[in-house]
C-alpha cells in the first residue's frame, strides 16, 4: 500500500493543503460575520454563496479543463481563490462577502476536480478502495486540523485570512510539480432525474436532505458556537472533532450497511442524528464539554449518510447508469447545500441558538420518517447483490468526484 503512495504523495499533499485552507476559510467567515454583527439570516446567505459557486463549477470546470488542461486550471484557480480570500476583509459588506464566497466555491470545486481525477486515474482495481480511504483520512484530518488555526492571534482582522490565502497558494506547489500524467475528463452517460427517482427515491431524498444538513452544519457551526457563548479555542475544538470522528465512524457504518438492509442503517442513522440534535439543546446549558462531545458524535453519524445514499442508489442501478447517476446525485446534494445555510440562518434568527439544532431535528427526523416509509414500499435487495460501500467525503459537487466513486462501485455486481 505504501509503495503505491510513493508516486502520488505530492498529489495527496496538495489535497491536504487544499482541505486545510478551505476548512479554515469556511469557519473563519462565520466567526468574522458574528464579529461584524451580521444577523444569522444574512450570515446564512453569505455562506450559501460558497455552495452556489461549487454547483456552477460542476458544470463549467470540466469544459475549461478540456480546453486548457489540468495544470493550467489548477494554477489559475489556486491563484484566484487565494486572492479572493485576501479581499474578503477589505470591505465588511454582506454582498461583497457573498460574491467572494461564490468565487471561492467555484475555484475550490475546480481544484477538487483536478486532484480527485488525478487520484482516480492513478489507482487500480486492487488498490482504489485503499487509496480512497487514505484520501478520506487526509481530507477529514486536514479539515479537522484547520479549525485549530482559528486560535491564531489576529488583532487586525486580516492575519487569519492571510494564513488561509498562503495555505491555498502552497497547495499549488506539489500539484504543479507532480510528475504523473494528467488524466482525461470523460463525460458520463446522462441519467434523467425522473429515472433516478423512480429507481431509488430514498437515495434522491437522502442526498438532498444531507445537503441541507451538512452545508448548514459546516457553514453555521462556528456561528452556533459563538452564540452559545463558547470561547474561540472551544469553538475551534468543537469544529475540529466531527471531521476527525468520521474517520472512526465511516467504516463501521459502511460494514453494517453491507451486511443488513442499507435502508435500515440509513433510517437508524437519521433518527440517531435527530436524537443527538434534540439532546444538544439542553446540553448546551449544562456544560461546554457535553455540547462539544455531542456535536462530535452528531457529525460522525450524520456525515456518512451521503455514502449510504450513494450506495443505496447503486443497489438499484445498472452498471452503465452508475456514472451519470452519481454525477446527478452530487448535483442534488449541491442544490440542498445552497439552501441549507440560508434556511438555518432564518431559523436561528427566530429561535436563537437553539434554532441550529431544531433545524437539524427537522431535516434528519423527516429523512428518517421517509426512509422508514420507503422500507414498507419495496423489499431490500439480497445482501450478496448489494455493492460494497466506499468511504466518501462530503461531496464537493464535482463530476469527477462522482466519477471516482461510481467507477469503484461499478466493479461490483449491481442488483
């Protein structure tokens, strides 16, 4: 395994730096919005801009890559996003911040396209699952570690933004100097949304719901911590632990879904997530430690739901449908992700800090109810017919991210 990493370690280093800078950027905007006394509704709209940019990039970036190549796209996008981050604190204006967030989302998604397509092209049938596991560990480890950088002293309001910009710029170095050949971008076979819904209604709804929940979780988590009166060091710890928890939880949840009805595992995960959100409301008044612990478990259980939805869709698709269907699913996730921060911002404006977890109760509770309903409508595929679930990060809403997972799933028989 380690031998297989020798040729791609610069790529993995670039991914780590990209996740480190981007993870810090998202939380930093939430913190600075609270400092600027923006309302939670306004902050939610600002945070939604990132996911709007991601969704646009999913359509535009593959075409740009086909015209100028991976290296030029990566260099251009890394330069633009590092500049956009530096420009954010220049004007403390919601519209300006929203515009910069759209630009950041567009570029980060494009950078992910380059990294993920390269990683997938360098893997084989024998090591692709292992490489994607390493990718997940590096990604979540970097996102979790990035939150601790919130503790950097910054009296001017510019220092942390400079740090983000520097990290994103450094991600350019290992990727542009990599010696392996850049892969081609292949267009997936189109799959209509109506056909996808008919084959797997639960996968579509679960993907959209996870977009609603996870975009709100990562975008407004820092604001929630500040509204709860937590100090900046505690907020950074609270945001760092959930991504690290996913590294531990992903495989057990995936193993259970391979052994039992995948819909049952998804249903239980959704209801447990909603239950944890319910408990967090009184726990916030009990002690910061209990809130941080529950917040960690909440993230560790809720984030893998996307993988469950993707694997469930695979159970009901033909092999030649998987690539196009997976691309459609990440776009569905992106649609939910755009709406999530704005919706939770409005709820928090009305209900205060408790609105954060009240929103989560609604999203995951309703998902659990729908999943339970779907279990009564169709029998589960035979266990041996189900495809193995892969570790998957919260999608960057790129066609290539979907392609990497779909190709691996395509190696197992579909139901």
